[in-house]
C-alpha cells in the first residue's frame, strides 16, 4: 500500500498540473512511481523529470546498456516499481532474458557482450564498494570514454535516488506484481 496517496487531478494546483502534463507527455501519459510522490513539490518534480529525460531520452549511452544499468540498480535496492517498469524496455533494447533472470535472482549472468559485462562490473562495484577502483575506472574509461562513463555513473546515481523514493514511499507497482524475490 502506497504511503503517499495520489492527489486527484482536479485537486492539483496550477503549477502541479503544468508539471503533471509535462511528465505524462514524456512517460506514456502516466505520472507514477517517484513522480507521483514528487508532484507534491512541482519544482522538484519538474527538475527531476528534466534530469531524468536528459539521461533516459537525450543521453548518449546505448539504450541496452542504460536499461541494464537500471536493472542492476533496481535489483541492488530491491526496487519493485523500478524493476517492473524497466524490465520490458531492457528486453526490447536487447538485454537477453537470461541476463534479466540472472540479475533478478541475484546471480552473475553469463555475458556474450563485453560492454554488458563492463556495465555489470562497474555498477556492481559501485553498488558494493560505493566507489570504483583505479583498475576498474581505467577499464571503463578505455571502453566507454570519459563522457559515457560520466553519464553511466550519473544515471546510476539518479536511478538509486528513484529506488529510494519508490521504496520509502512504497510506490504501487503496475499490476500489483512484486517482480523481485
């Protein structure tokens, strides 16, 4: 059960309605998850949406690697909502069902693609150690380059923020499912 009740649309302030429409336009007509919480502070919701769009929509990181990163963050935080809304996009972007299932189960997947292995290793190390060792940093830098590495780490931080918000406020999972063990 969600800890933060939805605000009926007719009770939104003008500022909330403006932001609501902008968020919904970029997210298949819906304002769910962290945005349903953040909408109570329209300035925060607006800036979070813009930041998220800069990463998710306008970012340069390959969508397959981006969605893999989101699943790794969601699994680390056991963020049911985050996992549920990113599992299908990850599969559509080319992350294999075997990799998705291994991550869901908390196992290290067998990777065919070296770039997926790199993202798994980098995000897993950051999640575990709260930093990235020099050898891992150099490996990531050699494969991704500085700009994409910055984008990857920033996106992982943003999705960690989302995971905390959806977990703390118990954001409803579409369909009421609990996709993570």
